C-alpha cells in the first residue's frame, strides 16, 4: 500500500478593471478580499495495487485538479492518461493493439468495442464515444501500473457506461492495474465498485471512503 498526500492551491490573479471594481461593489466585496482569496484542493489517499480510485462530485468542484495532482505523484513510466492518447490515422483498430488477433479482440472487447465493422475501421472515423473507448483500450494494452481517466464514461450512454465500468472493475482485479477515475456520475458506482471513493464538494473538506473489508 502507498500513501499519497496531494494539495493544490489557486489564488485570484487578474487585472483589476473598472468592471471588476463595480462587480465587487454589487456583491459586497472589497478588492483586497478578492485578491487575498485562495482555494485549496487536497486529500490523503491510501492506494493498493489493483484499486479503483473514483473521484466524484459536481462540475467545477475540483475533481480534475485532484486527479492531475495524483498523476504527478506517479512516475511517467508507470502511468498512462486516457485523454492524452493520440489516434493513429493509418491503421485499423485491430492493428493498433500489439499481439495476435485474439488478444486485440479481448482488449477492444473490454472497452466495449466488439462490432466487426468498428474494429476494421480507423480511429479517426469513429464517433466521439467510440474514440474514448478506443483510447481506453490502448491504455489497457499498454500494461502500465496506473491508468488515469478524467470524465470517465461521461460521453457514453448509461448502459454502455455501466458495462465499461464493470469491465474496468474486472480488469483491475485480474491484472492488478490501478485506475484513478473522475466523473460527476453516480449511476456507475454499483458496477465500478470503487475501492476508494473520493467525494469532492464545492466547498468543505474532501471526503475519502474506503470499501468495507478492504486491506489497509
């Protein structure tokens, strides 16, 4: 088990224009109070190999901040971020996965890509949801210790999101891969079954909940 303490603060930096001054007056703020304001996003996490860490909360609460700060704690050689995976332009999906055809089909299937015409297509021709699932498949195939994914399953229909969530759960437990995921969604919690649930509210401290019976 590894322990990670992450914290990121933001202070207000902008030009103080006449409009800014007028708006401060409207809301009863002084310019000094505005410039001295800062916001801190922080939490302490205990993570085992194969854990699913799910950061959830309303849009704008700071979920992505926590995910990025935790990602910085992991050596680059041990992690992959789904959103940073480039789409090949001259290969079919099956040719983008190393190994034999059955290995490729299995990895793509984990990401919910099992239609023959989709698998024989090029990534740039896919829908946005399919592109996201293809990036997830590439991340799975890279065999990194940590996989990070912001806006996890956010662009998918909810049935597909549930299937992908359960597949990620099975993959994590089978391979020991640690997933760090962030999203607003609550409807995938049962299928994803996160080991570490990080609840990030708009204000107040971040709440960390560990799965009952989990080794700590």
